[in-house]
């Protein structure tokens, strides 16, 4: 035991890293498809290991780790957040605001009724509303109150205790509420409504010839006979299926495949498009030929494109085809993903900033279409460390600013400043893709390491005091946590369905997004036997990340005034 205490005193970072590792491993374990999450496991492990002794971590380490996490959250949400300030997504924004505001009101009511200190109230907010970043912003706000060191340490321990007790409960309740309770409150059958929504997405007027719909894509070569004297445009229209003449070779010389180009007998042409269409092209053009040289020299590609054009935000695929126009010629949409989940495709499927389109076609055609949508994701992109460091530094500087309401100083704190900086930097990146690269894999690494390290430092440094607080207020926290989780979800469901007139399936996805609980979306999709709940996630998730995070300083300011 003496050796353990010596390590704790000499190199506490060893235990910090072990805590992150053990918590991550435990958080990945699923029992019948259910997991309590990595963040909660890291905190539980940290509090348990914290009973071994007194861990001391420099404040700058916790500040740095949390800044990495919250900046990344802002960077990831920035394009979606600013694009959500649109009439087309107003209902989803209102839903996220309603849930955040209801949760805040309930926390303040409980804080007043039970004389909760600022730390406990902040921990309740972070756990019951399932937003871990509140821990950091609330801790930063507490640090600026000028509290004695022992009082500040106890407040931080109370945050950890409140979060540890209420987060797992809030997470489980959200997982159950979204797919099972919300549909009952709306009086609907989620599976039937999802089937109806799928039919609506696929129905309506037929897609235009330049719609981005995808079918199995390939290229074939033909020698012109029947098509002699006709234009490329006429041939493409006759074959249909969005087929495109990609190449024309006349007596060994390539000609530009313009739509007004007139074909001659003996020309060799390369046709690309859905298999079902081009296999029937022979009667229209002429005999299919074996022309490996023609086909091999036609560069084809499959590219993921991040949607960043605000003009496309909230619009259907049908509308986007009209906006992109002839730039969509020869390009096919294979999949659309939102927050890593496939979105069901149909002419009326709506696309949001932050979605990822997988486009198929020739390299030139994809490059032309991608510029109208956003920018291509390149696995070889390197993180722009200078942009990242300057962005976080500016955010931390902004977090130092404060203003007073009465005797209470309100401030963003370092965490809030880093969040705002991340939002702005993510938005700037979407406006100018050549600057500030932070690839998705790097975002995930910074987010996981930053939050995991920060939570581990909080739990280890306050383990003894947190356990004491859990023993003293555990049952009370369970009761308050249940109310702070369930009531905002209930209010949000009723407002979304009966007041905002949102589609019930989209409402379920939006509830999960506003509470930032990804697994609840999966639960809704499983019950609906459809991917349609994913349609409501993106905007509330972006707004919820911001709104819930800034509740930390608000709760501290409101509960410290008394």
C-alpha cells in the first residue's frame, strides 16, 4: 500500500491513464445491447480508485483536457448550429431550447427547495440532462467565484457526486422514453408512422432526370450506328435512368461529350449510369464493344462529401437536384449518413449541413458536383495544429471576460469560451475548406481523450469527498434526477407534436438529439424497424450540445447568489 501511495504522490498521471483505459473498456461492454457509456464508466472507476489516496492534478491539466473536448464539440457542431438558424429547421431548434429551458427551471426549483449548493445543482444538471460538458463549464464558473480552496474542492466533489448518481439514471430513462413513452404520449404506433413516412419520402412527383438517386453504377462502351445523327442529350434522354455519355472517340481522337454534340456512325462512346439502364442501351446506340482502353482511361470514383452549403440545409434531395442543376449530371448518391447513421433515401428526404453524402461517378463529374455541396472528405487530411491551437487560445481568452448581475459575476469561463471558439472555427472551416482541417478521426480522438482525461482527473481528485456526498444525498439525487430527465422529455414531446406539429417519427429522433443520447436514436430505429428517426437528430443535437453546455455557468450563478 505504501508503494501505491508513493506512486499516487509521485506520478498520479499513471492512475489517470489507467482510469481512462479501464473506464473505456468497461464502457464498451454491452449486455443485451445496452451499455451505460464510456464517460459514466470512467467517472465511476475514477471515484473508486480515488479511495486509495489523495490525487493532486494541476488545474492547467484539467483546463487543457476539457478545452480540447469542448472545442472539438463546437467545431463539429458549428456548421450545423449556424445553419440551424433557419426557418426550415425552426421547430427542431425550438424543441431543443424547450428541453434545455425546462431542465434548467426544474434544477433551480430543486436547488431552492432543498437548499442545494452550486456544485450539487451543477452535477444534477450534467447527469440528468446527460451532458458531460456541464461539469467543465460549471467547474470553471466555480473557480472564478474566489472560494477558499477547501470549499472549491468540496463543490467540485459535489459536481462529481451529482453527475455519477444521475447520469446513468438519465441515460437509461432517455433510452426508454424515446422509443416507448414518447409514441404513447403522441398516441401513435411508431412502426406504422415510420412506414408512412418512408412512403412519403419515396412518393410524390417523380424525380427529375438530374436527381442524384443511386442505383448500381457501371460503365460500358458502344459503337455508334443507330444513334448516328443524334445529339448526346437526345441519346441520354432516350436511354433514361440518368445515363451519361462520358466519352466520345472519333477515329482515335477524343471529342468533348457536350450535350449538343452530334454522334456519327463509327464513333466509340462510353456510357455510365445505373446498370438497369445501360444494359438496355444497345438498341438506341449500337453494338456493345470490348474497349478496355476506353474504359480504363475513364477515371471513376466514390467520394464522401461533407454537406456545408447552407442553401441546401433542410431541403429535400429533389430540391437539391434543382439547385445543383446540370452540375449533378453523371453523379449518383449512394448513401446519406447523419451522425454516422444511414438516412433512408427518397426524393423528399431532407438534407442538413453536417450530413455526409457518398457520391459515385467519374472523377471530373464528382469534383464538379462536390463544390456545389460542400467539400470532399480526404482520409489523408492532416490536422491544422496552428488553427486548432489559436482557436482554443482565443476561446480561453474570451472566457476570461465577465460581467456582473448584482453581486454575481457571469462568465463563459474557459470551457464556454472554447465552445464558442469551436463553433466559430467549425463554421469558418465550412466556409473555407482550405483552412483549419480537423478530420473526423482526429475530432473523435481529441473528444474522447479530452473528456475522458478531464472526467478521470475530476473523479480521482475528488473521489473521497464525492463518495461521502453520494452516501449523504444519493436517494435525493435519484429522485431529483428522475424528474429532471423525464419532465423535459415529456414537455418536449407534447410541444413538438401538438404545438409545433412535427412528424412523430422525426420527433423521436429530435428528442434523442436534444438530449445528446445517440443510443436512444438506435432504440427508436429498432422499434420503428426503420431508419427514419435519424431524420430528426442533427439539428437538435447541434443546438443541444451548445444550450446544455452553457447551463453550467447559469446554474452556478443562480445557486451561488443566495
